[in-house]
C-alpha cells in the first residue's frame, strides 16, 4: 500500500513538472538594486541592449546601452554577431514585453547570462534612476499643479506614444473626455518628456490614470482601465 502511494505521488509530481515545462513558468526578474549591482560587477564586460525603437533610444536610454531594435531574423542574426555569448547581457524596453521576447531569443541562441531590467525603463525613470536624455525634464511640479486648477474633476493620463498599452487606453480616454465634457477636464502627460514630474509623483508604470477633485488625487489606476470603471469612478467622485 505504501509503495502504491509513493508511486502515485511520483506520478503526480512528474505530471506537474511536465505541465510546467510545456506552459512555461513566469520568468523571475531581479530587483533594481540587484540589477544595478550585477551591472556594476560586470563592468566593461556588460552588454546593455535597448530593445525599443531607435527613436525611443535617442530620447532616453541607460548609460552604455546600444539600440538593439530587430525587425526580422536577418536583423537579429546581424546584431547578435556583434555580441559575445560569454559576456553578460542586460536588456530593457518600456516594460518587459519587448525585452522579454529578446531575452528569450538570446537564450535560445546560446547566450548564457541574460538579465532583464525589472519593470522596464518606465519604472526605472519613475523611481528617479538616471538615464541619458535629450528631451529635458519637462513640466515642473508647479506647472503641473497649475494645470489641475479647475471647477471640474481632472483626469490625468500618464502614458507614452511608444507604449502599446497606452495606445489601447487612449481611445477609451478620448470617449470619456467627450461624454463627460461637462464634468471632467482631461490632461495627457507624455511620461518620457516629463521625467522629473513622473519621479515626483511616483508614476512607475504606464499607462497610469489619476483622478483629481480639487487639488487632491481621489483615484489612481495602472494599466488599460475599462471605460465603465472610469465612468463609475467619475460618477462616485462628483
């Protein structure tokens, strides 16, 4: 009886492991501190890849990073031939979408040590960490607070024209603005052109919506928020 029980447990364990292998487990990303420590330890051996578009790279990027935007297999092969598979690779994008895809391809191509920036460049900038930038800091906190002055509720959309989720949210915000014109003022903030403000307000992910009543934030939501939820929050706040 004991032997049969052990065999049953072994079979269950085997099936569980097999399912994990087939479906894939969520990748484990380091903390910012761990990422920075590993990057510093790698020194001149570090290969830092910006998986966003060249335009995004020109505006803001990590010091020492190179643009690594690949449109097809030919581009990927050409770019990877410039890298050393024995040296550590550090990758980032806006979030972890493009960087995750690139990290997977590099590992499949034989790169032994690949590390993703957790949360992507949006979270990195939101936490106040340094980047090489050509766009300046943008709005000051005082400028931002001046824009919030209104007799209406004020809905602020923090996003980026390069962010896929932000593009999905944009038409929803447009509809809310049109339908709630008498109740709500909408402000759109391009996060990467307003780095100091994003840091000051603690906006660490894109897109992020913040609803103000007077000068007080009464609601904050990260991600592609359904229109019905935004409308309900506005109704509750009037």
